[in-house]
């Protein structure tokens, strides 16, 4: 079996304006690097379907889903944008991109559970981990990983899943959705006192939140992960692992001030994969979150994928 790679051209249609860091060029950079390095041949490419809104309802309130659909579905194709919050805007292509991003996560989940892929990576945008049950924020509309995790539990019948979030920003939306759900263990590491300025006090006992100070480098992050994540993950013994794969903790990324490099993302992925191999039949679905320096993003995604694909 192979590593499935889910994406869709619609994900490039979402545009929040000139100079916005969460841009379509992020996906271009990843694709170009995979092609240039030959890693593309190790992946099985799939077009992301549109998400079934019934799956979205496992993570978001029906009122929020309906409100977002009504706001985004009929935006004019004249280049105008709807401001959602100071950091997040929508254009005529946003609704399709939002549906494809969440659809990729659900389709990847089904493919891995059904044994059609060993694991999967979703190269999609917009990202998702700041989207709460009832609100858009921080570049995020639907919480792709939370939707996929709840699909695995509520639709596919798994008993326990883990969510691993190594984005430089705290995944407050994911925490809002799954805090207190004993079927889910979420472990995360993020920069202290960085947007969205949350995570210091976990919302539930099923959360392992590790805030680290600015300028923390890879060796320290690795030790923190060993000390704070690994025993909890092994004790929980998840049947599947979902990754909020943000690469903005890279030392070249200007949206954060942590000091990770590609080798650190490779190591983190290896540790996650070891847990998946031990407890979850190797089942991993990883979804792109942050990462805004295009070169660092592309190289880091490639390091992540090499481990997932075993090449």
C-alpha cells in the first residue's frame, strides 16, 4: 500500500488578498518540490471530494454550518471579499475550497480505514485547527482534522483516536470541539503567548498542551515531546492518529519564533508513526495547517512525507 495524497484545484481558488500569508502559492510550492525531488512518484494522488455537510455536523453546530454556507456560497466573482475577522476573508472561491479541504480529510480517513492506503496527507487549504465549533477564525473555516476524527468515531466506529498538533499556534478550535471527549486524546506543542493566546490551561483531561517559549530549538522540542507526549499516547493506544501538520514552527517562518528545521519534522513524524505502528495498524491521516515560508514549507512537507511513505 502507499501514502495517499489528497488535494484539489479548488483549494487554490480561495484568496484572502494580495500579500496574505495563507495563499495559493503554498500548495504550488509543495507540488513543485515534490516533482523536483521525485518524491511525487511515491505518492498516490487523489482529488478531494466535496465534504458531506452531515460529516461537518459531527464537529460544528448546524447553525454555524448553515450560516457559513449562506455567507459564502453566493459571493460575487468580481474579486470582492467578505471580511470574517481581521485575519480571515472569503472570496467567490472560498466555499468550494472549504468543502474540498474537509472532504479531503474525510476521504483520506475512509481510504486508510478501508485499507486502500497505509496513511494519507491532505495538501489542502484553508487550514482548520483554529475553527471552533461555532466560529471562523485565524484563516480557518471548517476544522478539517476534527471533522475527520469525529467521522472515524461516529461514522466508522473506531473507539479511540489521537490528534497530534505541531503547528506553532495553539489549535484552539480543535480543543474547543473535542475537549472532554474521552474517545479522543489531543497532544500539541505550540509557542507560548502567540496567537490565539490560548492553551495554557487545557479545557479537558484529554488534552496535553505544551506551550514552549519563543526561540526554542529542535533538540529541546524533541525532548519535550518524549517527556510529555509519548507515554500518554502509548497509554491511550489510539486506533488511528490524525495530525494537524503545521510547519510554521520552522526557523525560517516569520509567523512564529521557534527554531525547528526539516530534520525535526522528520523526527516528530517518526515518533508519531511509531505509535501508529504499535497501536493503530499504522493508520495516520495528516492535514496541512500552517507554514508560510514557501521554501521551508515545501522542504518540511517533503521530510514529513518521506517518513509516511517510507522512502
